[in-house]
C-alpha cells in the first residue's frame, strides 16, 4: 500500500532570459501523516500571472496561497467540490483585486493543480499551464489548454499542433478577469507505482516538446529533471518565465490496495461486508412461520410473542432494504456526476536515437562555447558523466546514456547561466524539433 511518504517531488521556477521579473508562482502542500493523507492528500499547484506593472505576479501569488488553504477548509465535502470552491474563491479574490485600480483591470492568472490522494490523482485547471502524467513510455496531457488554438483544433477535430496562423499564447479563460469562471475538475486518474506527474507553465511547454519533457522526467530524479528542463527552456531563448513541478509516485503498485478503484477513500471496503437487513428479513420470516406452527399446536401465548418478534424483524429488514435502495440511487447519481477523467493528448517519450543525437550535438556546441569564452564549468563532473554515457551507449543502453548525457550537460548550462546576463546576444543551442 502506498503511504503518504512515498511521493517524491521537486520544483523550480526561473525568470527566463527575456523577462525582467517572474510572474509565475507555485505551491506544494503535503500531508504530514497517514491521517492527513487519507483526509486531504498532497496538493501541488502552478500559476502563471498576467498583467502589467507586476500585477500578474500578485494574481498568481493569490492563487498559490488561496487555493490550498480553501481546499483544506472544504475538504470534508470531497475532493471535487473542495477543489472547485477553492478555484472559485481564488477567482473572486483576484477579480476584486483587479477592480481596485484602473491599472489592475484585466489582471489574471492561469492555474493548474494536482491533488494526489489514496483513490487517485485529481486535476483542477484554468488556462494553459499544463498537467502531464508519464507512464509506460508515454507522456499524457491531463489538462485541456483554454486557448484559441485548442478551441479551433477541437472544432476542426485536428491536433492543436496542426493549427497555423493563430498565436499559441492567446487564452480565453483564466482566474481573475471575470467575476465567475468555469473550472475544469477531473479525476480520479488511477495511480500506478512509477507514475510521474509534471506541472508547468507555458514557459516550459512552449520551447520544450512533450517528448523531451517526458524523456527527461523519466530518466532523472525530480530535482535534476526540474533543473535540466528549466535550463533547456533557457537554451531555447527563455522567452517567458519558467516553472515546473515534478511528482513521482513510489512504493508498490497502488492498484493492488483496492483504494484506486473506490469512489471515496473509505467506501468499497465498508460496502463489501454483508449487509444486516437480509438476515433480519430471513429471521423475521422464520419466526412468523414458527409462530403459525405453534398456534396450530395450541401454544397461543408463545406463538403471539414469537409472531411479534418476527413482525419486528421483518419491519426492520424492510426498512434496511429501503435505505439500501435509497443509498444506491444516491450513489448512482454521484457517480454519474463524476465524468471519467480524460487524457487530452499523448505521445511517446521513449529515448530514441534522434533525441539522443540532438542532445549530444547540444553538449558539443556548448562545450566549444565554454572553451572559447573561458567559462569554468565543473569539468570533473562533465568528464565523469560524459564517459559514463559513452560506455552505456556502447552497450546499447539508450535511456542510461541519455541520463548521463543530461548530467554532462548540466555543468555546461550552469556555466552559461552564470554568464548569460553578461552576453550581448544569446543564441539557442539545442534546436527544438516537432
């Protein structure tokens, strides 16, 4: 059984190359013990603020602060209702802030939350920050981009990557601009041991492909993967703020503990025990039959007592049956309201030769720049990782080689980060391919 402490996570945010300040925010609220794990779970959130004069930063900060707090306040109502109320209250607060000053008008923020509980993963979402799940060599997008590109693609029934002549960063829904907002809440997505979840702002999902995000998050521990993904986005020009949260589910398979399939944390095990009311009905009927027999045998007093007891047992059994039917109807309504969670898009994220070749070219290019500009990366780590990668490549271990080449790249990107603000120009070194 997966415990509350078998979730590994990391996060990182960066201003990027071209922005003067960071309007992204993120939040992580972890259950401290097993009781909290079953009651409210772990909550992770990424928000990307929008608005001039740094008000976008204030909007994303409000979302990152209010949503976890409000969710915990309403958690007894269930994960779906609690998440929805948390988003709605955050929207109302950000909208009120936007009405205080004419310069604040229109301020808003995207927000994507991942809630992991014993029964599975829930996604709360408004905007185009994304939630991914990586499983079995596939990266699956669990959130729907509230952008004009995705809306056009939905109407035309094509993949969003096929849409041309519409800017990718124009969204039609976020928290703040309007007094009310439609919030997407989906779940629970079943969990499996080894699942990896990625939350990110479009500062990452814009420059970096899903394939690359999935491959890097698959081969590296969460902290290293966060660092390299941010560095990769900056290598491609860092046009926006970049925020990423990576969560890895550990321990034995959670599907075997029965909690994933249940609609609530405590429902199915209780319902699996035999109900009491059939026994009451059977016992009551038996007593009534016995009373009739005793009456025929000229035992009227005893027969009367037994008939009274039998009638009571039958009445109780019928009452239990009525309650059982009422509960089943109510549960059916609840289950009908919970639409099956969707995977909105997915692609392979297995390490392939073409991906590995692009990484090697990037390393060589950045290695040459480091020598020419006399930067001082940690050459020892670079050489150790590069040598390990070449040895694994010779053995045909592509994922292992990719992992070590990623680690060889990191000292070089670290040196670049220390010097990039001093450079007059910046050219991306690892070309994105679709």
